[in-house]
């Protein structure tokens, strides 16, 4: 069931279970104000209904596919467990993410291990659990084989510039990831002698709002597969098509849904490649982005040079995306959703940097000290990229479902930060 949200345009930004009846935002049947009171702010609230619905949209695409959650979007044991219950595995790219997936009891045969610079310890851990390892460079073939890796894919970089922020393009000609077709053929020839080379992988970038680059990547991958069949007498039994689907952050921003994006990518591959192949899909952002809403308490308000500021109790430490990718957001006052907008306000964080701005120009009722500000579509690459700048401890996260909320990541305290000090 879709949200009954009375704020124009917000229904596609907020999680599926969001409601704004009675002038207040609720998620998963719990009032945002109650969440803030019980767990404090800043707080990231995840909607279980949205997480499950997105997972099911992916698992419904192709009977012969494995969907793995790109854990980098937010490595969290509870979310990994929720996705595992929906039949998903995990895409991990460090020892740390692997430990999260194992703690969540994700089955090792459903874990894909990535990384452009895997350490020996990471290769050994992948080997110990017999994970599917994505080989990212020519020199990694020997290192992986020596570490005992048995099953591998080769990462192809088809030279495609996806339409997204430069920092999250991954398949362009000068990318640090993967191998171009010529290099990948050489590496594949070596890999098939040293271990079980099961297939090929491609991932063009993240926060993609058009499917074209991903379709072009499939075409590049198909050319590679045809060459590998002819030149190496090798046919992939697994084809990993990566992730990349974006999330809508402001209304009016066109973002395809799972079927029209990932479904189109899968169909392109199936229509043009007729050998049997198991597909892997690796969505991260599109599984968790819309599910998460960050709640902040408004503090200082002021006018400066014609700009109306409202400062909140978090900022670039819990969400660095505005600084890293010029990300835009559209906040709401969660305790006053029925109030009419009264102007344009800049939402600043509490950090010692003028660039610490979460939202440059938000149309809102005039924020007052103590108001609860909610920023939708902040479930992906926010807490996952959080820092403790200014010795500000990182926020907590909760999962809301069917009228109750459960802590899924506890709030850090200054004591946690001091525990690293040696004096
Ligand atoms: C190899 C790989 N797979 C999957 C993902 C997940 O991408 P997204 O979160 O955009 O779906 C990433 C992230 O960029 C990645 O590097």
C-alpha cells in the first residue's frame, strides 16, 4: 500500500509506510516525534516495508538470478538479516563488510567479494569461506590462486561514462576498477588455468537515473563473452550485472523503478545471450536509500546576508553526500507537516565549516528551535560514510515496522571516541 502523504510530491521521496495525517510524520506506524524522544537525534529511521518491497522487486526479475545487497550502502547486521530472509546475499568489498555479512549469517555461497586492492588477508578470508571473488586486476589472478581462492569472476571495464557524479562512475576508460576487454581476456586466460573462472562482472556506476549506460555495458559485456568463447573456448556460467540504480532525493527528479531499470538490463542480456548463465545483481542504494529518513532537531536559527539559516544537531559528519556529490535533499518539518511553507531556509549542520550545509534551499514553514526536521531518502551512503568530525559521535539507527521501532545500531558516545585515545 502506498503512503497517504499530504505534502505535495513527498510521497515518492518518503518510505512506503510514511504518513502525515494529523500534521505529523509517522514511519512504520510510529510517530517521528516518538522516535526522536525514545532514541534521540540525529537518528536514521529505516522502514522495513520499503526494504522488503525493494528486495522483492529485485528477486522477482529473473528466476535464475541471485540478488546480493551492496553492503557498502549501509553495512548493518539487521538489514543484512532482513535481506537474507528475502533470499538476498551480500556484495562485500572489505574484510569488515565480510564480517558484517557473516554475523548476519548470510550464506557464504551468496557472498560476492569485490575490491580493487584486496589485501592478502582479504583474499585468504574469501578463500576460507569459498566466496566468489571478483578479480579486479591481472596481478590479482596469481595472488588469488595462491591464497586458495577457488571461484572467481573477472571484472570488465567497458569504457562507459555513466551519467552520474564523476566520483561514482566506475566503468570509464581511466577507472581504477576492473580491466578493459583486452586486459580482461589475458587475465581470463590466466585465471582459467589457475582457478575456477566462473564468469564476468560489470558495474558502471551509482545513483544512475538513466538505463542507457547500463544497457551499453551489457552490450560491451556480450562482445567480451563472444570473444572469450571464440578466443579462449570459455563461456561464462555466471554473469554479474552490478548495481547502480539511483534514488529520488527531490521531487520532480525522474528516477526509474527497479523493473524499468534492472528489468531492462536483465532483458537486454537474456535477449542477446543464449548460453545458460546465472545472473547476479548487486543493488545497494536502491534497496535502502528511500527506506531511510534522517531525523534532526532544529537548534539555532538566524538570518545572514539575506539567507535564513536553521541549524540542526548533525550535518556533514552523518551525511557527507552534499559535500561529496553535490547531493540535494528536500526536508520536511516532521512535527508540523500541516503548516504552510513560509520561505526558503538553508539547513546547516553544527560543524566548524561553512560548507557544512545539508540543504541549500528548502521550502518550509519557518523552523523553530526544537522542531524535528526529517530528510527523506537518506538510507544509503550516509551513515555508511559518516565520520566523527569535531568529535561528534555518530547517530543511531532504528528499524520501524508494524507500529514498533527497534534499535539496529546504537548511538556512539564521546566515550567511544575517547576509548581510542592513548595518553
Ligand atoms: C561493484 C559494485 N557493485 C555494486 C555496487 C552498488 O551500487 P549501488 O549502490 O549504486 O546500487 C557498487 C557501488 O558502487 C559497486 O562498486
